[in-house]
C-alpha cells in the first residue's frame, strides 16, 4: 500500500556490511548477505538479503533486488523488494515491484508501479 511514513534509513545505512563508496564504480552482479550501501556508480545487478541503500549522490543503472530498497539518489533500472522507499531527492526511472511503497516530497518516479498483495 501507499504510505506516508518517513523511514529513518540512514541510521541503518551506517551499519551496512557492504559499502560501494562515492568514488567507486562497479559493473556486474553483486550479491550481498545483509545490507549494502551504494554511494558511487553501479551498473548490472545488485541482490541483498536485507536492505539496499542508494545514497543521494549515487548513480545506479543496476536492477535492485532486496527485502527493502531505500533510494535517495538516481536509479535507472527496475527495483524489486518487499518495501521500497523514495526519499527526498530520489529519482527513479524504471519499474517498481513491491508490497509497500512510500515516496517523500521532492522525489520523482517514472515507470510502472506493481503493488503485490
């Protein structure tokens, strides 16, 4: 369902086990046990068993698959997760498949939204 609650992701993002730093560039398939924080450039696919955090300066053209995806940067690819949150400043160009979707003011989304039951 659509919700207006604001997640507090950056407290949890600080504890992400895997970090793609701001100056980093990754192209390929990344599989992570736990959470990953993306601050740099990423292309391909990212799979995480917990949460994918996309930082405000991140440029992602990778399909994202996780339990939860929280986006503050730019994603140009499909997103699939149980929970998807677009934070202020997020830009998503691609389809989103989720059970729960939230979007803060000053975020944008272009694509199809498929809400699962």
